[in-house]
C-alpha cells in the first residue's frame, strides 16, 4: 500500500548538518586527518555562525550552479554575496555602490568577463575585479594582466579564489 505525501505534514529541513559536515570535511582534509586542537575547538565554537567581514562580493555567472556554489561558500566564509546572471542584469540593477569585489566568469552568454569589467570601469565602478576562467588562453592572460585583473582558474579548488578576494580587498582571514 502506497502512502500519499500530505503537504500539510511537511516540515522545513534542518540544514545545520551542512555546517557540521563542512567542519568534518575540513578535519578530513588536513594532513593525516588530524586537526590541530585549537582549530578543532574554534570550529566547534563557531559552528552555526559565520563571522561577518563586511566585505560585499558581486558574482556574475550565467551558470546557476557556479553562482549558487560561490554564494554558499563565500557566505560561509563571512562575506556578503550578491549574484547576477549577466553583465546586463548587473548594470541594470543600479545597486552597485556597495561592492568591494567583483567575481566575473569569463564565459557568460552575452559578453565576456573582461568586456563587462571594462564597462564597469567606464561607469566609474572601481572595486577590484577577479576573472574566473577555464583554461584561459595566452591572449586572455595578457589582456587581463594589462588591465590589472587577476585570473583564478576553474575548477575552483582549494582557497585560491577566497585568498585572491581577501588579497584584492585587503582583508586577511
């Protein structure tokens, strides 16, 4: 006999296990699976609350998975994140005054990441920008270097992007 799902009996999911899982993942990722006692106790004390650095990051990517993953990860790290599908959405938003760093995917459907950053500069938005790209060509690397825009390569492994964000905004974690 099959039971029918009763929508009135649904409960909201308790997502606190995600933070605990990330703490466990950090413990597993340390050499030999052993965490330093201080790091372990700090992770336990701060469980459930991310320190807020006050840093606002805008992520632009037309890939929903990339955008949501970056938002989730960077917010856990204490950053405030706003995501946009495209450069046009960002430029139309009109809420760009409070941004400490742009993280721009080079491959967006309407315009390339470097073109978007150039448009932001033309509109006098001077927050630092980081370009994320899969296998950037030598030409792209040269253009980014000339424009003083760092590139972080996808797949985004480790803390490379987070470290670069902290570096360009002058915050240490």
